[in-house]
C-alpha cells in the first residue's frame, strides 16, 4: 500500500536515506532484502532512541532513573552505528515517537544528518510503541491518537511482523528507551521498549542490546 509523502520530507537534503516502513518502494525493498540476506537474517531495532533528550528530564538529572552517563554513551554508540558504512552491518529500523507531524520530521532530519546508511522508520504514538496507521502520518495532532482503535493497533503490529517475515528476518537485536522487567515471572516486559519486545518475541529470535535504558536486568 503506497501513501503520498510530505513535500517537506522529500525536499530536505539527505532525507533520501530515510524510508518510512509503510511506504517502501520496490527498489528500496529489494535493496533491503539483499541487506537482510547479507546479515543472515539479522536486523537492528531501536525503540524511541531519544537518548540525548532523556538526559534533560528532571528525574534523570536527579539520578532517580538510572545513569545519565549511560544515556550519553548510548547516544554516542547510536550515532556511530548510523554513521557506519559497513556493507555487512544489519539494517536499522527505528520506532520513532512524536505528538505532532513536526516532531517526526525533526527527528528524521537529525537522523539523516549523521546516517551513512538507509534507515527504516516506523512512526509510533507519543508514549508507547504502537505503530501509527499511515493515514495518521500527515498533519498529525495530539488528539488524533484517541482516534486509533485497539483493532487498528493490532493490525499495524501484524503488518510489521508479516513484512519482516516476508523479508526473511530471523533475529532482532533490539534496544532503546523505557525497558522494565517485573519481579513476577508471569508479567511481561514493560515500558516502550519492553512492550515492543512482547509483541515481537513470539515471532523472531530476540536479543536485547546493551543500548537499553534504564539499566535493568536484561533477559527475556
């Protein structure tokens, strides 16, 4: 299914490296499949990797939610991964949070400035990793989130999982922000990163990256 792109998205220098997951053309898809084949079915996923922005949160500054240095290190490594020109490096997918259209565009432009590779973007709701339907990508405003039904959210996750399987993805190295592990074994992972893992873990081999925050026990 093809959706029209924003004119601003097309005009910005370097933005040709940014590909929205639900709007990948045939040529880009073929290149992506070849890259996945080279990496033996491995991809990287980052869920809301706004590491630098989190260092400005008051509770983080006070040391109540984990190490600021850990966030800064994650930001450095994240940029290093994006700037790598290695043809053997696995493709990078980013779950990107925002409340408005401009939020997404600013983040995509920032990624394009440092990235030496193609990056595949999945726009999500502002405070969780649920992918937004493509029709919500243009002119988005805060109240639009309340119009997304649970059935639509499940359909978007199903769409992502089916596409990744069709592209022969076997393993996902996943990292990002808001990863919480319950002390109770019958309760799944929480937070944005944890919730995304819960959606994907029954379909792919999942490895949790060291680039997670807060710094908690990393296990499935």
